[in-house]
C-alpha cells in the first residue's frame, strides 16, 4: 500500500558524512565504441526491459525467466520467456511475444518447461508445455478457474494447481446482463481482483498430465490456500491456509499437510505468525518444512520475515537465529539442507545461504548490485542464478559465484551504455528525537560541488520496503531534470531490524516525519539543497507521508501525492486493509481519537500551503483514488494550487505505457512550475 506490503550490511554512517559508491564496471564488447551518453529520458525508461519470475532447471545449469517490456504501439506490456545458460552460452528466447507468457517451471525430469499464457478464446491463463528438445508450445490445461500457481510432482506426471473457482456465468439468454456481486467475508476487496466472493478463494487441485484430468484436493472455504508444495516422495502436499482476518488469532498462516489423493483429510501441523513472500521447503526426508515466519498480527505489517523450520510430527517450530533482525525474502531450496535467500540490509539487497542444520549464514554477491530474484538447483557445484541491478546498471541475469556475479544476459546492455546516470551517495542524519536515519542522495545531472540545487524528497512506499542501490528510474528521472533527490529509509522501513520497522505501528505520520525532516535539514546544512526550493512526493505510503508533510511544513513549495490517504476514516471498508485496521488500530468506533489523529491531512487541510498534484488509478483497491480526491477538493476550496489526475482502469501500480509516460511528464512539469 501505502500502509503495508511492499525491504554486506553497510556500516552505520556518521551524521553529516557522504560516502561514494565505486562505479560498477560497464559491460564492454570487443570492437564496440562507447556511445555518447545522455541523462536518462522517459524513452529510456520505457525501453528498459524488466526481468522476473526466475526458475532453475533441476541441475541448476539453466534458468528460465520472464522478460517484460512496453509495447508503445499497442500501449500494453508484453512478456516473453527466456532461457539463460549458467555456463555462459547466449540466452535464448523461448516464446514469441505475440501472447504474453509467465511463471516458467521446469519439470523435475528436466524434459519440459511449463508456463502460463492466455491465448485465443481462453478467458483465463492456461498451462502450456515446451519440450526442451524443440518444437511449438502445446496447451495442457483447460480449467475453468483462475490458476494462481502450479507445481510439478516429483515424478513429472502431475501438476498441483492453486486456483480459484470460475466466475458466475451470465444468463445464456442475455450474456451482456451483469449479475449481482455477493460477498460474505470480512475482507471483501483486493487490488487487481475487486470484490472477493466465495468463488475467489484459492483451493488445490491435482492435474494428471497424461490424461489431462483434474481432481479437487481441498475444498474452497473462507480462506485462501497459498505456497503449496509437494513432499519429496510425491505422496503428500503441504500448504498454508491464510487466516489473516481473525483479529484474535496470534497466528494467521496455518501450515497444513494433506495426502495427494481424493477424499484425504487435511491436517493442521502448526499455526504460524504470517509473513509476506511465504514459501515452503521440504527437507529431503520429508520430516520438516522450512518457511518464513512473521510477528503477531498487531505488528505483522512491520515484521521482518525470518527463516524458520517446523517438525511435521510434533508441530514444533524453530526460528533460525541468524535470520532474526534481517528481512528474509524469496527463500529457495538449494539442496542438502541449504536455503538461499535475499536479505534486505540497510540499502542493500544481499544474496545469502542459510545452513538449516548449523544455523550458519553466508552473505554473498557484489554490494554494488541489488539482487531481487533468484533460483537454484539441487547440484551444490552449480552457481546460483540471480536477477540484479545497480545504481547505474539496469537489470540482467547473473551467475552468483561467491562474492562474484558473472553477467549472463544483455537485455539492457546497449540501452544502459548510452545513459549518463546521475551519481548516487549514501548519507546519514540525526532525527530530533535522537534516532539515526539512513538514506540515498541522487545528485542532479551536471552537479557542481558547492552549488545549491532545488531538491526533491522522494519517499518510498510500503512502508515495509527500502530504498536500495538498484536501478530507480523515478529518482534518476527527477535528478535528470536538475534536482537533487533524497531517498530516506525512515522508521518503518525494512533493512534495519524488527524494532526499527515496528516503531511506527499504530503511529503513522509521526516518527517517519521526524526522519524525513532530518534528511532535508541535513541536505540544507551540507550546502546541497536550496532551502527556498524544496519539493516532496511519493507513491502509496510515500503519498501518505507526503500528505502528512504538507499539512505540517510549509517550506515545501511543491508536492506530488500518488495514491495517498488524507482521511483514514474514508478507507475503512473501502480498501483491502481491513485486517490491519482491526488488528493494529482497532475499529474506528473503539479508537476514534487515534483515527482522528491519523486523518490530520484532511481535517486540517486549511493549514496546507504547498501546491500539490494528486494522482491515482480509478481501479485501485489498495489505496483508492478517494484519498487524492478528498485532498484535491479541500485544496480547491482553500485556494491552494492543485490538480487531480485519475488513470482509468489502473490498479495500484500503473501498467499502461502511455499512463507511465504521462506520470513522469506531469511530475516533472509540476516540480518545474513551482521549484524553478
């Protein structure tokens, strides 16, 4: 949101110091001359290919992944599947791009790659198969529901499907006539899905590859099934039943095991404190399952997921001590009781390996690159495949070999070589209550030491996320317009431990604002920021904090609030965060004073003097557009310059290329109007 969802620990920096990062060596190709470099443009940003959804072959020697780019002509994003060879052979494109493809997965026998694609008359994406020896993809499934995930059985004969029920069909005599939406759950909204009905909840089914028949394994209920995985012998399935809405429950994800046969009764093994990015990893003997674990519901949105292991016979859960205090992401099975993970640690995203038997952890990788996806095979001799980017290096696939990351792909190489990336520095500042805050400063294009510049405080969302040393197109785009850009990992961010993350629980817009003020004060004291030309902005929780800042601090001469909230009362029962409201804040009729304090931007909108641009998607159920609409209306009535921009049909994250271009242009125009 906004309020939730959406991470070599670096040495703590002294207040007032700036450390320079060594430049990442640029790719060089024999015979090529270096192109003329220019500050990043919107065309560059839209041309950048994103890489995701990595899956390794069983032997770990190849990795399939999804490459997504903007098709400007059709005004859509398209995605294709590629194959990287960890020995260094050129990457191969596996799907043609005419129809988008996602979620590649190797069969355990290594012969086939399955993937999801919506083609022809399909109403939902189906599973397709590619023979690794060559040939066209063949459609495998024709299920009626929406496939959220799938897993191959160990013998490659069956697929475990996680899917929701089919949507109700309209009357045959009038297919255009809509049906009423009937909801019974306490949580009835989800961004990208809309209303949640009984058919929306995910369940498990077994699909036989040879006979192409489907068998229901678990019943739909008032909860979702997530993170399902086969046991090593293929006889059982483990999954998590998500019970996040129960405000009295100390644990929200129930680890459950069921035999992989019709009529089997599920057995709840343990009730776990929920964690984002959950995954289940069976031990080789089938006796234990490794997974993530979070905190109690009241603090769960801010907890740093840690690694744990549960014994299936007893239900006893043990947390891996070396994972406490860091943010564990994307755990993968590396075989031999080893779990690969990505750790969010103070502006860095670090690949690591945990040994479950000893509890040992080894941090790997190049600190100049942030790793954000990975996979691994069962052969410990093979390197890990990862996707990473840096301050001046667009995303590529790398072979992770200890501290070395060997590039395997060149999807963005030529584009990256033509860009003069703005320099990036680390900084630290001291908040007024004595808390040290860390951040990243992006210097303006053409920076001259000793000269002051208009400065934009661009605030990350989450809040459980972090600004890290990775390709950040928004920070670079703003810097390319001649601004210094401050990115601050305020309290509530990931990467600095549990206490730092949970410091803002039920206290939004307080300590984060102190941290943000400290960063701005630091930039002014350093002679970088022009105190008369300060701007602020952000999306999601960054938009929320923008709203808190402009209501309290008139020194900001321009604001951009994307998907923000000025009146939390208006969001109760409207957005997707009912669990968090009830568990963390208490319902508004029980804690009216707190809800009133958190609604300060609208209730005291007459104090706002900052010209502010409000942005959002009309279909956003994460942070609905109503947040921007209300504050826009308030500023219109009080005579403060303002504008509201609504993107039709867009959810919380904008996707349509023309809308992405529009957002970059509008933000630059707004800051130019009031800061230059």
